[in-house]
């Protein structure tokens, strides 16, 4: 069954997202000219019920990938990484930082840019974190994957560290852009566009919605 990835924006103020038995109304906010998204920021940063439900469902899919450690980017998915690592029986997880600190010492870096970030940033790992990833099967984790910029940067970092990104996990796939056979996700968040967005052409051809037919690895 198809899942809607692009919708025509008609002034909606919220979008209902469901994870397991947890339902939340995400505010719809402008992400770029002629593009709106359902923002989960206030929930993924502190909604314990939603984070726990998502981690439980993701663990069922990630467990079979035989990953040894989780790598996520600072900062929205840190709580999710903690919960998922616990459920997988891991003893630690790694957070790629976005700003250098004086105590970090030697480090490796990788540029990154996401759909919600106005300028390019850098993800970085310390020498000790590189050692934790070396020769390991790594699960890359994010709350939402849209264009895939964060996952691509994390994937490159893992390669630089001598590990293998064997699994990519996210709660939501957002929009029509990103595809990767390693990706495990729970559901789709559509993006909303108006007539001046290039994606609008797809809407007019499909009768108002663009759908994604690839089967999710796990249902809500």
C-alpha cells in the first residue's frame, strides 16, 4: 500500500503522527520557501512516551542486523539512541558532535547539511570514539531522514573510522528524496508544498498526492 510523501499545502497547522500506541499532533512549519514539514522537534527532545515506543519498535528491526554500536548526530536523537542502545543490550553509543571542544583532542570530521539547517556544519569524532567504531558493524540512527544528508555524513565518518554502517534506522522517512536498502523506518512524514515548489508538478500528475510504495520494515 502506498504512503503519501508529498501533499499540497492548504493551510493545515498540524499533522497527526502515530508511533505504536502513541499519537501526537506535530505542528506544520515552514522549512524553506514553498515547503512545509511536520516538526517533531519538541517531542523527540523530551517526550519519553514517544521516544520509548519508537525505540521498542526500532529494536525489533535493528536486532537482526547484528550491529555492535549505535552512532547518531548531535543532538535531537541522543535520547532515542540511549533508549535503543539499552534495548539492544549495548554498553554504549556514540554521538558525532557538531562543535569542537578544547578537551576533544585529535578528531576526524565530515561536513553535513540537513533540510532544517541553513548552513553547512561539521560532524566530528574523537580518537577514542574512532576506536569504538573501528572494525565494528554500526547502526546509524536519526529521528527523521529526509534528504539523507546526515546519514551520508555519518556513513562517511564510519568509513573513515574503519567500521561498516550495516544498518540505518529512523523513526520517520520524510518526503520523497531518500532511498537506501539498509534503512529501517517506522513510518512516513509527508512534506507539504505549494504551486511554486518543483514537487508540485508531481502532485498535479498524481491527483494531489505523491505516494511511496516501498514496504516499511515495521508498521505503526
